């Protein structure tokens, strides 16, 4: 957001998910958003064929976090050649679960009056960070101690020019909550938590050193396979 | 008193992570 705008949950820019040449003229670009706990798939559909398109419907394959359409895909009028329409699909997280590779991969089938088309896209795992992901401080300390060191992953966020308070505010807008901050030998250490829609907690330590644009992120989680995706979300949130 | 204990515990955690 610009000056005076409230900062919202990080939404990636739209990318092309289905090029027209692979879908008999239907082009779809899209992204994912989370606003006040509502997860949505936001798509732009363009008809690059010479005939009208109608009767759109969408289905997801099973996926790691049970994302599924919470209603039908609403494309209310037929799509004429060269016409573009925006479609917003609310999602639930109680659909069938199957671990995907990569973890945040989503396989989608979309049909219209011409054919059925398939594509894959990836959502940022921060889409699944819930609004009540601030862990109790005592529970954080106990959990941090309890999770074995083997479950800790460390990453570097390079070239970040925010101070630790600005970083903390930016992350909080995406439901990454700072529980404690300490300054040791000129380094700010932020202890943070987030909770995924399926109840998995992630604990983080963010080290920010004055004058050093490289941050260190250490993540501790009982399901360490999510750490790589969480780190990618840290990068995306902090750099956008 | 418990809050003081937690503040102290976070300080110890941060210290231990900076000077292991």
C-alpha cells in the first residue's frame, strides 16, 4: 500500500497460469489473496479465440492443505472474442488433502463449452497464515525448546533495507506476529509465530543487524517440510 | 512476576543464540 494505505496481506502479482495456445484460445492469469480470513483465487479470463465461450466451471485436484472452491466459478455472461473478464473464486480449506510436490502446488481443471483444460499454479504459503497466529509467549518459549534442533532451518534474506520495526509491521500485516524483540550486540532478534489453516505452528527468529542488508531467518516447526515455503513467503513479504 | 520471568527468558534465549 502507498502512504496512508493500510497494509494488507501480501498478494503476489498475477501471472499467466494457462496460455491461450494451450487452451484453444482461453487465457487465464491469476493470483491468490487473503482478506479478513477469506481466501480467494483472483483470475482474469481472456477469450483469444474466434468463437464465444460459455459454461465455465472449475475443479481442483486434492492438494496439501485441502484448498477447494467454496462455490461455483461465476462467469455470468458468455465471453466474446477479445473480451476479458475478472472472476473471483472464494476458497475453503476443508477439501481433500494429498501432499503435493512442491507443497503449495495446486492442480486445476477448468471447463467451458469448448473443452476441459488443466493447469498448475502455486500459492504463497502465507495465504494460509491465520489471523490468530500469535502464540502465547510462555508457550513459544516451551515450544522453541521442545522442537529438536534438527527441525530448525536457517535462511538468509538478502538485500533488505528495512529496520526491524518496519520488517515486523510488514510481516504482521501478513499474519506473522512478533512476540518478543531483544537487542544483543547491535543485533535485533525478533521472535515470531504464525499458524497455518491446518493448525501447524511455525516459530521464527529474525536477526536484523544495523547496517547489514542481509537478514537471518531461523524457522522451527514440527513439520519442517513447510520451512522452505515459509522462508519464500518471508522473502516475498519483506521485499514487496 | 511471571511476566518478568518471561521477559528474562526471552533475553536469555536471544543471548544464547547470539553467543552460543
